[in-house]
C-alpha cells in the first residue's frame, strides 16, 4: 500500500493516500450508500476495492454513483435534515480529495470559523460567543436558509481552482457536485446547485465557499464586528441596535449576491439583556449550536445571585434527548443486569454531558434525574421484593453508594426525584 503512483497514470495520487482515506472512513463508520455495501462487506475484498478506487481516480476514469438521500433529526433538536450518504468506495474517494484540499486551504481560513476544522469544535465557538456577549450588547443571530441545497456550483469550483493546482481535485469536485440524489422511492433527483450534507468533501467545500461569501466579506466590510461561524450558523456581535440593523441589511444583500438567502424566521436581532443591560426588546435570547443564550441566574464573587447572559442546553435539544431516553425503555429491560444497562447507555450519556454540560450544566439535571427514575422503575420491575417504593429507594441508595461510578451521570445527579 505504500507504493507511490505509477508513472503511467496521469494524476499524481498515491496508494498511500487512498489507504489513509480508508482508515478515516473506517473510523467514522457510517451507513451503506445506494449499492447497499456496508463497511464490513467492503473489507472482504479490501485490497481489490481500494485498488479500484486508486486506479480509477489516478487515471481520471472515476465517476461517482448517485448519493442516497436519508432524513435524520437535526443534532440540536430543530426539525430534520436530508443527508446525502455516498457509497463506501465513494467516501474513500471523497476523503482523498478532501484531505488534499484541506492541507491547501486550512491556513487561509478566518480565525472565527469553527466548523469542520482540525483542533476546533462547536464548544470553542460557544465559549467565544459567551465571552463576546458579555462585551457587546447586541447580536445578529444569522441562519442561512437551505445552505447545503443552495450553494452555487460555479462559485464553489472557482474557489477550488484558486487554491488547488491539482487538476484532478477540480475534476472530481465537479463530478461530485453533479452526482444525482437517489430518493427513498428509488427515483433520482438531478440537481443544479448545492452539495449534499453528509459526504466527506461537502464540509470542506462549504467552508471554502463561506470563507469568501461571508468571512472575508465581513473582514473587509465590517472589520469592527466580531463573529463566530460554524458551517452555515453564525453569530455577529454589535455595539448598538443601529449597527445591528445595518449589518443585517448588508448581509441580506451579500447573500443575494452569492445565490443564498437568510432564513426569515431564524435570523433575528437580539438584545443581550441581563442585570446590567435592562432595555426592553422583542428578542432577548437566541440559540446557537444547541445552546440557548439568555439571562440566567448566576452567583457573584460576593455570593449574591444576579442575572447573567449565559448559554445552556436549548429546549429543542432537551426534547430530542428526552425522546431518546424514552425510546431506550430502560424500565422494561428486566432481562439484563444493572451493569448491562450502564454499558449500554454510558457512552451516549458521557457524550451529552461532555457537550451540553460544558456550560451551565445544571440545565441537564432534570434529564439526568429522569434517567434515574427509569432505573428505579427497572429495579421495582425486576425484583418483586423491591416493588414497594420505600424498599426500592433503599436499594437505590445502596447501589449509588456502593458503585458511584457505575453510571456516568451519577457523579452529577445521584438522586431520582
């Protein structure tokens, strides 16, 4: 696999690049595409399948298959979005191009761009946003409507051509943009714009597009207005309501220039109202990356409570997590042990705590307490002698005291009511 490109091939793609791309695809796992081939099935003839990808890509004869359309809930609980799921082989090919393109464009990105970038995360964006909300009184909460379905291909290709001297990168980007979408009923939808969300190359193309469409435009037009952008969600900080309206109108015009449109319901001007900022305004809260920013009770250095503009898990995200907890039906899993339940749900709960508990973690308490109530119901259902509430409560206390680390959330919420 370490053999470099053959001199007879027109494009300089090494087998090692394909191998490293496969390793990343394997780590990310993922569902099969239109061919129904799973990662496990792909690995049955791994050497042959990877050779086909390399041979076709390096010779210029690789043509991507249609992308499978799959609807999934949005990660922070606000509706559903359509993902485009490529085949395993196509994910490997896209990752080859994405990795090559990333190395060339990563150094140019704006420091306030956080989405899909190495060593940057959504929590970094939330932390910076919180700090700036304390400093600036007004926010423009920006949301681009149907961004991944509306991106203009000509502008994407123009940006790629400006940063890549590899003709095969531009060639395959064009082919992936034009790949049709296979709908659940088996029909094909031919597209003339957009890049399906869910493919390895789409985040790179989206970041590159918005780098020029928004980030650099903001740096030129409003250099005094800081912002945080994660993919197509952005928050801009202004010193006055007048400046916020000016920025909002200018961005509307800018998005129209590049073929995009601001979401009329989700884009709004927000006043960061708290103990020190007491004006009345229509909007005094906004949601960014699953966190709702608004005035919340905080304790000062003198021990007194005051209203501070803080992020905490949004109501939509809490609803989504609550539905997942209900789908677990923990109280009916009397066929397994308590340790089995812990192994089943701990990885998910740790992820929730790591992300949504990073700021104002007390907002998670009700959800974690609800999980505990399901576990108490499990105890009462599994052991007949513990069905009385008093006995079940005593058994619960023994379990928490004897194994405080059994469930990940017990170190935050050990009670069930």
